[in-house]
C-alpha cells in the first residue's frame, strides 16, 4: 500500500509538472516569460520578440528570405538576440535613472514631442499610408513606434541632464587643433601611396636591398608583398587622405613625412614591416585656429559629452542589479 501510494503521488506530481509546461508554452505564457530583470523590473519575451522580429525583417531584406532559419546563420542570430537584449536592458536602466533624476517630462510634453516625431516620420515616408505600410513591413504598429519615440524623448532628457555641466577650455581646443590639423586645411590633403608589406624584418631588409640595387618597386611588391589588396597593383594603395583613420597611425606619419618619389626605411606597424613609397601629394595650407575655433569647439565639446555619458552609464551599470535569461530568447 505504501508503494502504491508513492506511485500515485509521483504520477500526480508528473501530471502537475506536465500541465505547467503546457501552460507556459501557450503563446500568452510564452510572451510573459521573463528574459531579463533590471533592478527588479522585468523585460518579457513578448517585448523582446517585437524588436527581434523587426530586426529579422531587415536582415532578410539584406540577405534573403529565411535567413534566420538557416543553420549556418545560427551564431549571427544568437549574437543578434544578445545585442537586442542588451539594448533593451540599457534602455530600461536609463528610463529608471530618468525617474531618479526627475527629468521625465509630463505626459502632455511627451505626447507633443512624440506627435512631432511621428509627423516628421510620416512626411519623410511620403504620407501616412506609406508610413503605416512601412511599419507593417517591419511588424510594428503605430503604438509601437510612439512608445519607442516616447522612450527616445526621455533618454534625450537624461543625456541633457548628465552633460549639462560639461565645458571646454581654450587650451583643450588648441591641443585638439594641433593634433588634428589635417582636418582644418583649406582643402583636404591627400597622397598616392604604394607599399610592400612583409611579415619579418629580415625579409624587409632583403626587399629594401633589392630596391636600393635598382629593382623596380612595383616588381618587388608583386614578388614579396603579403598585402592582398595592393600586391597585384605593384603595392599601390591609391589616394589616401591625411586624416584617414582607417590606416595605422605609424604608417600614416611616415608616409606623410616622406618626400614624393623617395623610398622609406623599414616601418614597423601592428600589421608587419613596410617599405613605403609616395607617388604624388596634394597639400594645402592650414586654416588659422581663430578661423576654425567654433568648429573645433563643437567637436571637442561633443567628444567630452560622449565621454561623460559613457562614464556615467558604466557606473550606473555597475551599481544596477541586472539578470539575463539568454536561454529563454
């Protein structure tokens, strides 16, 4: 009898568990599933799915229908889900801070600003019908859009509050001007550059020796260079602007200093060892500081504001109690 009672109890518990599972897997239950908590406030699967599905539409526009279901894209989809969840957590945290800082506008102000943003979006889309059609394409409603814009308005107020005391000095402006002078020439300075890239210094010395003995730079580049983008062109990288941040700083400094037609000594960068040749240059005068001071101030002030908001948000994040349930996404 004891064994029988135990079996009945186990069967009852199993049925209870299965029943709970069935309930939790209904669409309504799934939507209410908590995927993250921010200081006790929940983010649900339903909220997450709205953003995720909208993003998937964009991915399928770029990469083709069924992109998300292809096994080879699983890692990208996983990364996308994590990024969206992080975005939602960050937004939730900032909205919480808006309430703490008492910068949340009243409902009427928010409604006015959101309606203006909505009207601007409608105008840009070419009419309300077209805009609503676009929202439908991205699986959004007008209410979804307005809720998103409402949060944008509040987040903007938080940003303004955090950076309200940020200022810049003339010394900071002059320092930035001197360090970024190629942004302030009468016309953009540029040069046509060739290079030979090799992995080790011994090979670089061999390359330089062959060039110094009369070998053509282009022929040596085709023979030795490991840069697939320029090797077949005799090492030619094309025209490069002096303020192009896409190139290694050490490489750029040496190329800018090199006279036209001359061959550089060996230049070591994070990518390896270079021999550089500048084929042509177009250089223009530097505008006086006073002439561009307002432009410089705008850039430096914006950079300092960005640093301030990033520092502040990092501190908020450290202090917050954040829990993620990525296995539920």
